[in-house]
C-alpha cells in the first residue's frame, strides 16, 4: 500500500476544493472576525499606568464557540498561524501591571472573568470562553474576579519579549512603548484583519 506524504495529502485536499484542518480553523476565525468588528477601547494615562493613547485595546467577541472541545488548542493553532506564537496557558495576575516591551494577545480558553483595563479605577470588561483581547504595550490590566475554570492562552509577536511593570514608567520606558513596532498581522484574522486599520488610525 502506498502512503501519501502530508504535503501531497494536503495538495490533494486542496485540489478537491477541501480545506485541511488548520485552514478550516483559520477560516472559521477570520470569517467571524470579518463579520463582527472588534470592540475598541482607547485609554489615556491613569496615575502610574501609562496605557497607550495611540493604539486601542481590541476585544473580539466569540472568535470560537464556547463549547468547542479544546479551545486552548484552537487558540494555539490560530495564534501560530497569524504570527502571534502562544507562550503560556494560565489565569491572569490579580494586580495592576503593564508591559513595555511587547503587545499581548489573550485567547480565553475556558471560563469567564472580569478584568480592569487601564489601571486602578479604569474600565471594567467582562470576557468569556471564545473571546480574544489584544492589549497594546503600556495597557494596564488586572483580573478582578474569575470562574474556577478560567484559562487563557497568551501570545506575543515573535520578535518581542514581555516584561512585567508595576511602577510608573521613566521617560525612556515611555519612548520604548511609543516606538515598539506594529505586529505584522492581526492575531485573529491575519494580515488582512482589522488590527492594521484600527491601529494605524490611532
């Protein structure tokens, strides 16, 4: 019996007009993203939290169905494909902090949580399984409450390494945040997604 290589098998499926599993996953996510624009939240400086007054937070609702059999794997595959390689699975810190060296994407793999964005007395956002939150560098975030099964898949652009800041930024850190390069693609919809349009406008 002759066996096909993965490459030849995928070519055969494509020739029949069929999508391989990864393509189907990406198509489902991008189809949703194309039909429902992300919510935007532009945050100005709040006490010691710099936030980012040029680039809004983006919240993509229901990127995947909450009853998916393995949302963590779905988000890992999606973020790999869109150029935001996943780095961790966990909950979120229950204290205010921000990142000065990386933009961060959060895929909600299970459960739900209430976040505060923008620092103390900032904006409260409710998120649940299937949602994606994109935080531009400098954005304060903190978990206020969550269900016991709350799980997040976190990722960053491949050339950015995350730090964890819990004090007011120096002028050098503020400059670093402002000069951080834009990602090459949207973490949900890829290169033709809404991120470039929404962030370039800011």
